């Protein structure tokens, strides 16, 4: 194999697609060739970009360099050994806080900070975050961290070219002054929450621009609609009253007959009582008596219809 120009250390969190990315970047289809690093075998491969050769060393995935595991100890030792020319930190888009915590630990390593070893941040599985309605502000990440940030929405050729271009940019000698790491005072938790925000669809984010003329037209239409509803309600109420009034009258008549029959059943001299009341109202005792005494309720209704007697409010109930 041709002697590589640069060595890149692949590190990051576990189960973030780091192994898949390593194989895609180095175009390996089978098992990667092991590389012995402090009694540990780590896969390594090579790739080329812009007529330069790069060697990639895939370190074990860790959540934190401060964990007591052997993988974390070997990763920290290799990063501080001075062998890698650049460090690629890979993490899951949905676990951005854990990724930023590991990145802060790597940037805080003395040899990395003092030697200004270029560090590139790679955020994988961005398509999963988008499916869950989460958008990551990568511009804010770059402004705060002051290092290249590469989002991955898959493992296609375009994504691999973007990652190679970022590594190539970081390894240029005239870009060394960009990696001074004066941003170590950031909070991984706070920065992760500020960068992760809900995805806003175009229909939700589009503001409605309503002109004053359209507002007046809308108010006039609402007023006309309100007047139309009031008129319709009034017409329906009158129509309903016309339809229900005969029913109410018939019901009142039936109830009156029932009350009258009940009174007659309870008064043995019902006809005589009616006759006396009619005589009192008409002033014509013989005719009235002879007209209603034999017939009872029917005769009373006949006299009322002929107008020969009048019923005052107090006399609405006959007994």
C-alpha cells in the first residue's frame, strides 16, 4: 500500500453507524484489516481524495472517555499519542447531547488542544431525526464549536464526498489556525437543546399577509351573514308558530273538556249551577235557563259562540 499522507482516527459513540461509515468511506466489503493499538486490534483502511492518500483507523465506540472501560482508555491513549493527524468524532443525531459531551472531552485533551489537531464533527442518522420531526441547527453548532460539522443523511457517494472534503479542508496547513479550541466553555446539554428544534412544515411556517381592504371586506361579509341568519331565524319562528298554534288550541280544548267533565262528575247539581251562572251574566233568566239547563257543556259552548253570554277572566272555569 502506498504510504498515506495523513492518518485519521475514527471515534465516537456506540451504535451510531460508525462501522458502516468506515466501510463506506474506505470501500471495504469484507472484514477490515486489524491494526494493533496498545494490545487492541482496531480495523483500518485507506481512501484517497484530491490526489492525496488517507489512512483511517476505526477506534472502539465509547460513550465517554472518563468511563472505566478498556475501550475508553485505549481511545484516549491513541488520541494523545500524536499518531493521528486528524480526529473524526461520530455521533447519532437523536443523541446529540451525548455526542457533544464526548466531543468536549476530546477537545479538552492536552495533546489535542496544544498541538491543534484538527477535529471534525460528523452527525449521522439525520434522516431519522427528520422522520421524528426534529431539525438540527448545524449553523449554530459550527458557530459555537468553531470546527467543521458534517451532517449525514445516508451513506451515498455524495455524503461520502462531503465528509472527505471536510477532512481534506481540516488537514490543510494554512487552516491550522482555525483549530485553537477556545470554545471549551460550552454546555453539551444546553447546546444540544438549543440546536434541536421541532420541524416546521412550509404550510405552518408561511405567514398570512392580509391587506386592510381584505379585512374590511371580511367584516362586511360577516355582518351580512349575521343579518341573514337573524332574518332566517325570525321567518322560521313565525312559520313554526303558525304550525303549532292549532295544535296548542286543540290541546287546550281537550284539556278543558276533561276538566269540565270532572267537575260535572263531582257536582250532582252541575246543570243547575251552570244555569245560575248563565242567568247571572245574561240577565235573561228564563231563556238562558231553558237554553242551557238541559244540555250542560255543549249548550254553554253554543251560547259563547252566539255571543249571548260573555266570560270574564275570573269566570274562565265554570262550575
